[in-house]
C-alpha cells in the first residue's frame, strides 16, 4: 500500500500507539458497569457462605469425641492410668491356702450324698471321695 | 484531596482494607483497555465482554496473594484465557481509509494524524502476534518491561530488545511503502 505519509521516528511511533488503539476500541460503559456489578455480587455472595479460619462446630465435636473414645480405649486396653504400676509378686504354691474338699453334696449327717454326687458333672471330685 | 490512581496502591487498599472504592477505580482504569486489547487481538465484541468478566473474576480470587504487579497479573490471566478460548482467531485486518490517503497531505492536519494512526495499526497488524502483544502492553497498557517479562515469562532484557526490534520493523515497513 503506497502512501505519502513520512515514516515517523521510533519515539513518535511509541506515542502514537496509545491514541491509535484507544480511539479504535471503545467499549459500552453500561456493559462494563454490568460486569462490575456482577463481580461485586459474586464476591459478596461467596463471602456470606465462606468463613475462613473457622471450623464448623460439628467438626470440633467429632474430633473431640473421637479423641475421648481413643483415650478411654487406651486406658482399658493397656492400663495406662498415669499411676505407677505395682509389681505383682507371685506367691509360691505351698503358701496358697488349701482348697477345701468339696462339701457341696453332703447329706444331713455331713456325709457325702452319693446320689447327688453322681449327678454332678465334676467327675474327679466324685472319685476323690 | 488527591485521588490516587496508581493501580498498585489501589489494589493494596482493596486487599488490606477491603476498600471497594479503590477496586472500582482500578476496574474503571483497566477494564476498558482490557476489552480493547482483547478486541485488537481478534476477539469478537461479545466474547471480549465475556473474557473481561472472566479475567476479573479470576483476578479477584488471586490478586491479594501478591498485589505487587496487579495490571501484569490481570493481562496474564486475560491473555491465557484468550489463548485458550480463541486459539484460531486472528487479529481483524486494519483498513486504511483511501480517501484519507488521497487528501492527507498537510502534516498538521487532522486527516494526516488520522492516517498516521491507521497506518500504524496496519503495520502493527503485520507483526507476529507476540510482538504485537508486547508493543500493546508496553505502549498502550503502560506496563514496564519488567511487568511484561512477568506476563510473557521471558527475561526482561529479551522483552526490551524485542520491543525495540518491533518498532524498528514498523518503521522499515512504513518507509518501504512511502512514495
């Protein structure tokens, strides 16, 4: 495309860019304002729903309850009470009190009641007598 | 009382004090040019409005994390959106008024200035898309070389050299058509 407009120098070209494009593309102010209003509405809408840095009450309740249950289980399972554990000394067998022989099936005279003994499922007691 | 129009200051007030008036000023200062920028990049009119809305919507969500270069951030978002949605668009051809070509002879006349601007847009349109974007961001939007480097993810020195080279190309094309 031939023309008789002298080529401007670089500095003039740089300054011409702004008016060349500003005058060519002019938006509708009402449309731009509508976009701004929609942005403000969207932002306020999202704010009412979002509460940053706060946990819902049921989450706190759930976590606390879970911790309490876990602590209770640990205490029951491992005896973790916080008190020093006392050593249990096993008694020697000869110091244990002698188990009395069975006297569950005695008759009125204090003798073994054979009939009842035979109905008893514990055989060795019967035979021991 | 002076009204602050520096985009960075306005966005700082918006982010730190939730100053909606500051954001409105920022929006009024940037939205029209952003729309024009997208139109000049080949975006259709309605699509340009949609992209402005989407770009600002995303901008609001992220700007307060780093409000150091808000305009650069806005254009980075808009350019990426435009690339994603209008990959096949090309910049609309620039027509030069033939009547002006015949009549504009006096260098101080309004026709002459009008023709200068039309020719400039015509020659800019001949440049590769990246160089067009670079010149528009530098001399129309007013971003610094450093901010453009952030937008296009290139070293600042490369941006500076490419901008100078693009201006030189325009001059060369212009001179080649001079009678």
